[in-house]
């Protein structure tokens, strides 16, 4: 019955629309006295005639090149002055047109203008200087996807839009923001600067935004945040810095009285947890460090109030040690997923000091085993373990009793259990298997000990009973042909006094003891020195 009544009301509204302005636009009713006129994708390049009762105008997807003059309903003005409720407002969308300029007085004295969507047009930053008179009641301005380029100082400034609470400047090809470009919006609560090309932001850029609650700087090229850059934002609760090139923060980037709740630092270049900066954030509840090249979450003595810690997709993180997370004793949820190099959580790493921990996500890592003493599984409500190469042996027997595991835990080893869900097995199926490789290593090591000892004894005895010495002697070469010696040439002779060498070097008269006559040492000349060359060759 109510459905028939609703259709009857809509039919009456459509029948009451005059043909002169009903043309390309469709009318609908969202509530009492709240009329929506949809003129989107109507091939329009100029304003059609519209009823004065219109409160929501949609001109998206047309061919406007200039923002036209918009007349306000007298009823809306009177309503705004006497009864400023949700129905006394004007929302206009010119999304996806070709607007580059403003017609004179285009937005002049629109007391009811609440939302203006100019996203995806061709607007440049200097267009704002052409606003002759402020749109004093505008609260939401969407400029997403316009080629603004740069925002000089005070290009958008109070009292231009003193009531503005939401400003979207995302995907505007911004490379620079002036020191005072947006700092005068005292009522601004949401500022979106994502998907631009900002490399640096002056410390005073956000100085006057004391009402700011949500700030999105994601997907830029920011590297470092200087001292007090977020100092005045004591009401800031949500800060998104993901997708930048951040390497660090000044220790005083935040004030101690900050009320920040959510800090997103995903996909940056942080090599360590910025403890000094985040320890000033006494209200911080959610911290995401996913996608950073952090090798180890080093322990820190100062505890923080973080309840949700996300360490997903960290390629260099290999393990969580026993004391690595001691600064996060207030954790309720921990996620370490997608780490193809993450292999281990040490025993006791999460077992103690985490009385509030309820949710742990360890999906898609390279963990082979997880012993019961690694985490407090009895108090957990959720534990996800899928996508790991589990060795299903008696070390995982505790998982059969863990009610917090509600998803399959697929065995990768041993071969007899490969592909089976651990939760469907019996305790007797989980046995500690000793592979042949470790056993062979032990046997080889034991056999090597006596062999090494025997070799050492053999070498010692040989050196003791067969002493072999080497002597370096200096002499002068005597020619076998001329019997003359070179007074300036010295020949280094290495004579190894071995028993076999004595027999080979024997002289022609058969006496091995005469070998010393082959060389005349010092300044004396031996009578048999001419035999040296031939005897040396025999050696």
C-alpha cells in the first residue's frame, strides 16, 4: 500500500512539471520540499530553464566550457534565513565538463549553495581570483582531476569560503603548495591532496587548519616531514601518508597533545619503525607500516597505545623475536601477511605482555611451523594461517584444539599429508619426522672425528722422526766453461738436505761428501766449481 502511495506522489510531481523546462532534465523527489533535477549527459552547453524550486542540480557529463550564472530559489533563501535545516540548501554538480572560466557573478550571493562539484574539468589555480564575491555558505568543494598545477599563497583564502568544511584537491597535478595557500580555512575538516606530485610541504602550510580531522596526502612524492608540520592539527584524527617516498620524520613532527587515531604509512621507504615520532601520539590506535623495507621491528622500551598494527607485504621482514613488539603491549589486532621472506615467530614473542590481543593474521607468508608458546592462542578470537607451507607434525598439535582457527590450514609437508587440512587430522597423524639429511650429517660428523685425530697423530710422528730442513744459502755462480765467477751476481740456492738428494748429487769420484766443492762460498774459488752446472741439472 505504501509503495502504491509513493508511486502516486512521484507521478503527481512529474505531471506537474511544466513542459518549458522539463525538456532534457528529469525530476525526482528525495524528501518533502527537496527536489532533484538530473540534467546529466544531456548534451548541454548552456543553462536550460529550470524551476525555482530546484535544490539539487546535476549537470555532469555535458559540454559546458564556462561556469554559468546560477539563480537561487527565493524559497531557499527565505528558508535559509528563517529555518536553516538540511532542506535549505543547493547542491550543484558540473562534473566532467570542459569548464575553464567563470561567467561574471556565476556564484554570486548563493546563500543556499552547500555543495559544488567541479571535478574533472580544465580549471587552473588562477581561476579562483575571478570569484567576485564569496560563496559564504559553501561547505563542500570538489576540484578533483583539474590541472591546477600549483597553489600560490592565499589563492584560496578566507573570507572567500569561510564555511568550507570539505575540500578535494586530489589528482590535480599539484607540484607545489604555497606557504599560506590553504591555511585560512578555519572550519575545514577534510582536506584531500592525494595523487599529486608534491615533493615537499612547508612547515606552515597547514598551520591555520585547527578544525582539520581528515588529511589525505597519499600517493605523492614526499620524503621527509619537518618539525611541527602537524603541530596545529590537534584535532587531526586520520592522517594518510601511504604511497609516498617517506624515509623519516622529525622527532617533533607531531605535538604531544595530538589526537591522531589512524596513521597510514604503507608503501614508503621507512627502514625502521619511527618510534620517537609515534610515541608523541598518545591517542594513536591504528598504525600501518605495510610495504616498507623494514628488516626488523626492533624493540623499544617506551610503550604506546597502538591497538591495531599492520605489517603486511614487507619483503625484508623475516621474523618476530621474543622482545621485538614490547612497545605494542596494548595490541588488539596484529596483521603480518604477504611476507614471502617472513618465516618465524619466536617462542614467547606474543605469549606474554599482550593481554588484549584478540586477532592475529599470518596469511600468505613462508612460515613452516608455529609452536604453541609463540602466541596466546587460548585468548584469541581470530587466527588466520592460510597460504603458508606448513610442516604438519606434533609441533602443530595445539591447532587441533584452537577454536580461533576457522579457516583451512593446508599441509605442505610431509608428503603423506600434503594438501590435507590440518584441522581434519587426528593427533596420532602428527608425528615428528626426522629426515635422512640431518641424520646423515650427524653420522658423517661422528666418523670425521677419529679420522681427523689419526691424521694429526700421523703428521706429528712424521715431523718428529723425519726432520726435513731447508736452508737458504747465498753463493756466486762459476761458469763451467770459463771457470770465471761473476763477482756482482748472487745466486740463491735452496739445498734441501734429504737423503735422496745426497745420493743424486754425488760427484764423479763417488764421494757424496764432496758436493760442497761444487760451489765456492764467499770469496774462495773451488777447484771443482766447473762441475756445478751439470750437477745442478741432475738435481
